[in-house]
C-alpha cells in the first residue's frame, strides 16, 4: 500500500516538472472524483414516472428481513431463518415467502450506512437525502418531486397514507407537504376527509365561489409582495384554491380514493390491515398520474420481543400477522399488480426505514437502533431486479462492500424520476440549495 | 525514483524550516487552517462520529483532543516525523492517498507547508494557546455600490500575551446566496442591496460583520414622522441609510382592524368602526388603544398568545393543572404583572400544580436538559441545544455551560407536587461526572453552587443582557411578523439584530416600565412604523427586515376561526360560557377541535412560522371548502345572512355590510362589477345563494385571513 501511494506521489511530482503536468494533475483529480462527486456528469435517467415509497417507520431490522446472518453466533442471528428466493443465491427472511417469489423484480441494497441513530435526525436524512441541519429544514424527496413535477392530474402530487410522514416540504412552500389521507382505509366505504360536496353545494356554486375569490385575491395579490426574491417559489397561486377546486370538479379524481370500488378479492389480496389497503390506494393513485406516494407503515422500532412484533402481531396468531408478514402480503400484492399491468417498469418502489437494528439481541429479545449498516429494497422504475447490491460484514455490523449513503439513495431516486440532482432550489431567503448534495448514483442498481 | 521523491521531501522541509522562524503552533496555525479548509466541519471529521475513523472536534473547539487524534491515535500512524509528507494527515488532503473529502489543499499551500513543518519539528503541542479576543474591523459598514470594497482587519490576542494579524488563516463565511464575495483574501464586495452578515471565525471565536448596501443613492427627504417615538427614530434612520422610503400611513379603518386584531384577536365591530371614523381629534388613536388595552378581550387574547409562547397545554388527565396554569397566566395579564415577576414566579413556583398554576412550568419538560433548553429559548432568546454535544459553533456557549445550566434544574421534582429541592444530577458527557451547576456564560459565581433562585435573580436583574431583549423581541414579532432578531428565539453573536440600537433601547424602556405588557404595547401600536400602509402601489418589493411598510401576517388559526364566526354569527360574539365558544379560549392546541387541527397544519412543529399558516395546504383548502366550518354558518337560521333574508334587507346593503365587518372597507368597483356580472340574470332566491358564495369567498380570501 505504501508503494502504491509513493508511486502516485512520484508520478505527480514528475508530472509537475514535465510538460504533462496539467494532464497528470487531471488524472489525479479524476481518481478521486468518485468520492467527491464533483466531476461526475450527472444527467438524469428518467426511467420512472412515479414512485411509491414504503416507509417502515421506526427502523426495520435488516437482520430479520433482507440481510439474515444464519452463520452468526446465536445472540446475533435472531429467531428467523433465511429462505431461498426465485433468484439463485439470494435469500431473505422466512417471514416473506411471497416476496421470495418475486426476487427477480427487486434489488436489495445491503450496505446502506448513515451516522444518525436517533429517529428524528435519521428520518430527516433518509427522507430528504440531506443530513439534518439546525438552520435549514430540507424538503423530503416527495416534496421536491411535487415542487418540480407538472402533472396533468388534478390530484395532489404528493400524498402520504394512512398517516403523515415526519419530513415534509421543508423550505419549499407548505403546499408541497404531503397531502395526508387520514381515515380508516380498512372500512368498506372509506372516503377521504372533506373531499365531498357540502350538502346544498354543487359544482355550479363552487364555480361562483371561485370567480368571486379570484376577484378578491386580485386586490390582495397586488398588495402581497413582501418577499422579494421568493416570488417564483412562494407564489400565491395556491391561495386561489386551484387544486382544491379542480379536485372537486373532477369526478375521476375523487373516485381515485374510493377503495370500495375495488373487488373484495383484490382488497383481500393486499391484506385487510391498513398497510395493505394503503398499498392498494397508492396503486390507484399512481395509476391516475400521481408522481409520489409515501405509504407509512409504523411500528418498526422493535426494541423488544422480535418474535412477537415482527412475526406474530398478537399472541397465538397462526400464521403470524406481525410487521413482516403484513409487509410481505401488501408489498407482494403491489408488485404483482404493477408487474401484470406493465406499470412496474415506470413505477419505482422504494422500501426503507430510517436505520437498521443492532446485530446483538438485547435483554428484551429486541434490537436497538443501528444506522451503521442496513438494507433497502427497490423495485421497478429502472431498477435491475434479482440482485443484491453491496454487502454487510459477517455479523451485519458494518458495510463490507459498496457503502451507500442516504444521499446516494436520494440521488438515485431523483435520477430515476428524471430529476437532475445538482439542480438548485431556492430557500425562502433566496439561498440556492442543490437538490442533492454529496450523493452519487448507485450504478449496479440501474445496470450502469 | 524513490530516492528522488524522498530527496524532494527533505528539500521541502529544509525550505520551510528556513523560512519559518518560530515553530508553527497547532492551536493557532494548523487547526485554524483545518477549520478554514472544512476538515473539522460538521459534515466531515467534525461530526460527532467523525469521518473515515478520524474525529476532530467541531471547528477545533477542543485542541487537546485534536492533538491526541492527530498525533497519537491509530498508533501514531497519522503522522510521520521523519517523512512528514508521508503522514496520513498530509497525504490525504493533498490527494496522494484516497480521501473521502477529495483534494482540499495543494502541496504548496500554506496549510500543507505549515503542517509538514510542524510534523517535521516533532509534532509537539508545547504551549497550548487560547484566543482571548478576536478583533475584527469594521463590524458594521454601509456601502453605496459594489465598487466599494470593504477591507477587513482581523487580529487575535492570545492567552500567552502574543498578538498577531490572522487574516489569512481566519475562516470568512460568506452568506450562501452570493450576496457578498471575497476579493484578494481580505476585501469584501457587497453584490446586492440589503443587509448581509459575514462571519469571521478564528480558533473558537466567531464575529459577525454586518454589511449594508444602499438600495438607491437618491437622497431621502426628512420624514417628520421619525421623531415621535424611539421606534420610528431608528426605523426611519435605517431606511434613510439604505435609500428606502417610509410608506405613508394606512387608512384609519385599516389601522383600526390591525390594532383591534393585534390587541384583542377580534375584528372591530361596525359600531367601533363608525365611532372611530366619526372622530377627528388627534388623540383618537390613543383613545382606541386605551379602550382596547382595558378590555376583557385583551386579557383573553393575550392570555392565549402568552400561553402559546409558554407552550401551555393540557396533559392527559391534566385538566385541573391546565386550568390552574391558565388562570394564573390570565391573572398576570389582567393585573399587568411585569414579565420579570412572572418569570420569577414560573421559575420558583413549588407545590401542588393543581393549585399553584405557575408550578406547572416545571412540568412542561421531562428532564433537566430539556428544561434548560426551554428556559434558554423563552427567557434568554437563545438556543443552547447545540452545546449539549459540543461547544456551540456559532455562539459563546460551551458544553460546560449547557450541562452546568441543566444541572440547575436537576433537582426539580416534576410531579403533581412540584419541588425544587429534590436530588438529581446531570452527567457531563465528556467527563462522565456530575456537572457543576452554573449560570450560562458566568464562569465563577460568588455562590459555590448556584440554585434556580440565583439564576432567577441573575436573569431578572435590571442589568441582565439577555432577558429584556428576549422578551422585547418575542413581543415585537407579534406585532411585526418577524423579530428584530430573527428567528425570534435565536439570539446569537452570529445572528445580529436588524436594528441593534432599537432593540437595546426598547429593552431599556421595558425595564423602566417595570416589564409590563400594556405600556410596551401602547408605545408600539401608536408608532408611525406600526401605522404604515400595507398596500404597495408601485409594486416595488423590499426586504421586510427594514419595515418600510406593513407586511401581511396570517391570523392564528384560532383567531381566524373566531373571526369567521364573528362575521357570520355576530349575536354570539360575546357568548362566553365557562369553556367559551371562542377558539382562543382553550389555549391547548393539542386538544383543539378538528377544524383547528386542519387549519393549524404546523402544529407538530415547535415554532410555527407565519408563512406556514399563510399558504394553506390542500387539506386546509378542502376543509374550508367542504366542511361545516364556514358552510354551516352561511345557512344557520340564527346567522346574519339568514336574518337579513328574513328581514328582506336589500342585497347591496348586505354586501356592503359584510365587507365592512370582515375587511373594514367597502367593496371596490371591481368587486361590485364581479357581483353584478354574476347576479344580474338571477332570481332573488338564486341571489341569496350567490351572496352566500360571495361571503364564502370573502372569508377564505387572503385579505381576510391576514392582519395587515
């Protein structure tokens, strides 16, 4: 190793003394560009029209889902065994038999690494691709998509179901916060809050209201100019209630939320719980042109009793209805549906949480926070399925190959969605901030 | 080949030794350069976990630890005293070895040469050095054009008596928006009109330099409105400096709406409006303010506002405590108890929190550290959280301050019966030992072990530098939409006020008035600055920091909901049951009605910024459109619209009346036209519905949802 770098130093020394000085200096730079990222040309890939983020809130255990360590010592390997998938050489948890049959569709990144082991900070990092800063709240990936993407659909551009997600629009206008679909999705007649006509009000009357509001805001908008550099980003168009009006005028848009119109068998295939129904709703939304949906699945902060939380769900359940079987059912139904309709090719699915869990099982039979290495699964939308990218070490403690940062993940998602990650956004006070900093494309994921 | 390289290495050292008389110092040469190059920044080796296995203290706040990391860690492999250029700490940043951060210094950069020389001389830290004072000149400067360069002089005085110019090794942090650029290492060019802050960092000292650039060079004529009031004097003189014009005064009716909303959280009634407009005496403004200040509505509203500030909220099964706390606060507002006394009571209250309302303050936080953070934010306007894990990189706070301050609250028993004497310690994460209680920023006290009592005495003493400015700034934000220091609870040496002398004078005046709310408010709302118009005729947009005109401030969700009700259901206006029909009454945001939850989109955050509320999200828009909130009141049989309908009041009268109630103005020609266009071909029944639609639009319009 010493020789190598002395050689390099030697080369550069000679270089600076020779006519090739400039060239060698460049060579040296390009050697390091991969890590700094500054010289890499970062164009877009644009393979995906839309993205469904399955957010496993709380931090799912990599060691019990996508990166099992059957050869590790007893106190590390955990209660579950790996099973073979339909791709030779790839094994995942025995609690995910349905996904095991679809491994050809997804890629597993087993070397994601982050320094942040506290929920709030880690959430922010994974959901935005930026480490948290005390001075600036960065926008989540979905909010950036909402901000940049023009859609013909009148539906919100970014939704979160069945609850809100911790990172939102950040410094972007709050209209790019996810539209939260609350309510009990498992009910047969689920309807979203406030999205039906008030008794006595029809489209005609809403049109009158819109006309009057425009007349009134014309005056206010000529007065409301106190934020100089922010006119573009923080325009007041949303104050005209445009999107809300459009949604009300468009029966198709309102119909998107009517899970009741799905056949009972389909709803059952996704699983009767909120998570499965959220996946189904997410599918309906992206089919109608929504570019980004986050499905929030919380409860993964499993500090105790892995068997109960991850497998059983409640005492004596057979088969288990815990976190992993529920994930397996809903997610596999989603992948099935999208792949049979051909939509998987243009729909990026990302399955992740804010960190992994400690390799060593604690006294309560659970695992604590572990950001140093964890796994993320991705499918569709330009992802080359049927592969494992990167690796963790023997006990799942640290990345062994190809460490991937949350910034790299965000960069890859942006590029697949056709968004140039070096493009700059402006904060409210006019400061330019690159959409993605320090991230680089995870090449094997996209077959590059 | 190898020999050649080594030989060159020797030469390099030889050269440096000859050119550098004294030995480079780790503390005042090497580490400042590392800061300048970003090595010890939070996103690199300065992060809590370090980077690539190499951890440096954030911005070199702990040179002793950095010395250990550089010289001794990794079995000393980071340095090579014989062949300095083979040292990891040198070969990595210069690019000879893989470096996650890329190449950050050339071989012949001062940093590389200093570092090589220091390592060659044995990498010693013989005499630790601290900077006692960092002198930066100038720190506040006004330029007329970007041609005018501002030359900085930066000198450090060290603890060992030395003094030197440290220009080249100081870090100059420019604002990110490209408004200031650095020329020739020590000159600043201001590229854009406005006020900008540049930070100068050397060792553990940071100094903020304020650079102002005129908007226009034209001479601004004297404005007679500048002399009446402390506020106007400073605001107008700053505007003049910057070449900006002070907006003319708002119309009387607009001012009345503004001040009534600010003082009572209500719209002026038609009677109040008529009475005010019929008066012509010069003291009519003052008499309105006096009337509002002495009203019950003022007490209600400021209990609500201060309750939000203090984060008073109802805990599960905590109704009794909540009521006691609210009643205590209401009493303070009603009697105009000074902030100094209120805060002392909050800090020192003990006993049953169901009876002694103020004692609930200590129950807000789950532990001593959180309480210290909240106390610092509320009463000192400062954010100490950063200093939990490391010395605050942008302020004076050391880790010792944070944990020592937290230790003051370690003995608080946070149960129904609050006690301040219990046992408890806060462990200093560095030493692992219990932190010595201390008042932040005060190294040594007469008392060996200060208590909350000592802290309260110190905080509310008339010469305290934090308390009055923090309170003044919090109040200022309520009236002007932003703090003189902004964010309002982020006082820092590196976040200077927009008008420092004004803040100081207001703080002094507040002290003279016994820290009471009413005199302070009266002075503010009678100023010409508060009275400027919000309408911007020529469309010129100007940084709101200079208060050339009044900005649109969104109403609090509770005030907005109450205002809707007041416009549509005037008969229930003063119908206050024990829990009140008005939304401002239960100041508990966590348990608010579903409407408030939707409208308060930013509830989750600790501090909602104004524009979060101004720009309604889709959920709030749909709620206003399709929920009961407005729709039910439009058709309520006891509501104003239906009463008029029964009484057959002419439609145009209803329309004018509703505009006056909601916006204290008549409809414009344009608005009349919009109404006439839509209504002319309709029968009376349809016109009634159309009026409902117009009123709905009025109540969701920006003009109604904001104070301006």
